[in-house]
C-alpha cells in the first residue's frame, strides 16, 4: 500500500518460522517461503528480510547470494549507490559432472568436501546442461529436492554419458554462519563514458566459536574434535585404536558413545543391522571404492573470508568503437583468527574488450570484437569467472592448479542482406 505520497510499502510477513525447505517442482516458489518488507521512494529503495542479492557487472563480478538482511539503493547526482548486509543462507559451491547414460537422476549436490545429503538453499541453484541454462519445474527441465540435495532432469533433456552437467548452489552447514556485505557506486548517465566500483566480502561468523577454539586457531588452520565419549552404556567397544559396534544391555567400562562424521579419508562406513539399525563399521576390501567414508569425530577448519574490489567501465571512442575494461583485486584469508600474512592470498585480474558494431560497406554489414583477459594464480572471485563450457572447449580437467592464466580472442561477423551470414572466432589460451 501507499504509506505516504512518496513511499510505497510491499512484502510478505508471517509470525511463524518455516524450517522446512519448499518443494522444487515448480518454476516459481511460494512467496510465503520468503519473508520480507520493501519500501520504495523516488530517490531509492529499501528491502529487509529474505533477499536475493546479485551482481552482473563483468566476468569477474557476477554472482548471486540468498541472504537474510537489508538491501538499500539511493539515487543522487546521476549516481546510483547500493549497499547490502546480511547472513548468507548457505555456502556457495559449484560442481561439474558427466551424465550417466540413460539416467535422468537423482544427481547429488555435495559440499566442498564431497558430502552428500545436504540442505540446499531454495532459489540458489543455477543449472546448466551442455552450456544451456535450465529452468526448474516438472513441465520444464528439472526438479530439485532442496531438503536432500538431489536433482532430477525431466524427459525434455535426455542424459547421455557425455552430457556436461554444471551446477551452482548454496548449501547449509551448522558449524558456521556466513556474513555478507557489499557496496557499489555507478554512473550510467553519460552515453560516452560510464563506470561502476564495487566491494563485496563474505566470511565465516567468528562469534560462534568458543574461546578455547579461538586460541587454537591462532596457530593452526584445522583442529580435530573427537567424537568418542566414554559411556558404560555406549554401543561401541574400543579395541586397540578401533571402535567396534557391539551393543549390550550390560554396562561395561570399555564402552563408548561415538559420533561419526563424513571424512573422505576415513576408515569407517555406514552399515545397517538385520533389525534395520544404522551403525558404523570398519572399511572392508569388498566395499565399493566410491562408498562414503567416516571418522569418529570431525576436522574443523578455521573461519575464513574472501573479498573482491571491482572496477568496470565502458567508453565510446571515436569511429563508433566501444572499450570495456575491468580491473579486480581479490583477497582470500584461510584463517581470520591468525593475522600472519602467509594465511592471506591476494590476486588480481584484468579484462579488455574492443567492440566495433554496424560497419557498412557496399551493402556488407560487419562487426568485430577483440578481447583479452588475464588473472594471477591466487585470484579468486565469489562465483564463476569463465564461460560455463570453458573447460570442455579447451579440453581441460581442472584449471585451479594453474598459475597465471590469459586468453586473447578476435571475432568478426559479416552479413549481406538476408542471403549470407558468416562469423569466425580465433582464440589463444595459456
């Protein structure tokens, strides 16, 4: 409704909390799953509650985050100021998969460490098949179970052994919540020159860490939290260094109550008894190589943080040539409780584009594009910075282990009326 002559209020409000994720079977999700209030004024806008914040001002500054917080924008003197602060609803991750011939799913979304059965933040997923962006919904391309992290593709796109599946999403963990903040200023009023400067930072919330753990993290990146507690009524016996499942109604001094956690290098696997009770037993030679492994306890990493400063601009040069330029600086701190410089990795990146559109010579229309980008080894964006099919186009497995990267491209297109259309592109990558 109209609060005043200049201020309009909208949003959805509820006095209940819904911890259950919505169903991902439709193209749009119910508004009641997002609780927010929005105020609009001719000079700006303010939104508080469940918000989606996204940036798309260049290849080094394109991302999306689901947050609980506040987002504001303000217009003055032909400039646009934006800011956001909130708690992230999950940790960003991206995975690349090859399809299984004839298997439409489920395909599992996992943590950075490879753990399955995770909770996905609703609205956060971006799904690609062979470089084509997919739409959610039973009548569209895929459905997703947010509560278990499973995705199934519909029959509109059959999956084969060489299908490239690319997934971006946010997943929830209980150990840390993440804070996110961002700010930007842009000037798009001049048709000859415009620019945008932005700063984004996300990091783990250190306030949730106990004082003892903080002291430990000041000198190490990881600490191990034991999952075994001596308990005379526990279900596991300690035999040497191994915990053996052996439930008994008779209390014993050698009994332990054990909590197991996912560990790619663990020595235990999840099993089930004849009475359908889940327990953890030692890994055996006959077990599959791809089986999930666990350890009695868990390794906890130190809180970390990442930030990016980004400048993008576009200038209209003489002869109708447009110049687009980007400069980005990144900082990745793997341990925010340790202030030594060796825990902080800094990188930078540069992108240039020269665009010449609509040249006409004796009835032949043409356009040209020259582009070059490069980044240092330790440069890290908050999302992808390359085309979704980059690895497939260049026949690469993983570029994260590379050092300095650069790509230079030249493209041209010609057309003669409606009778002839031709284009070519040449690129080098090193």
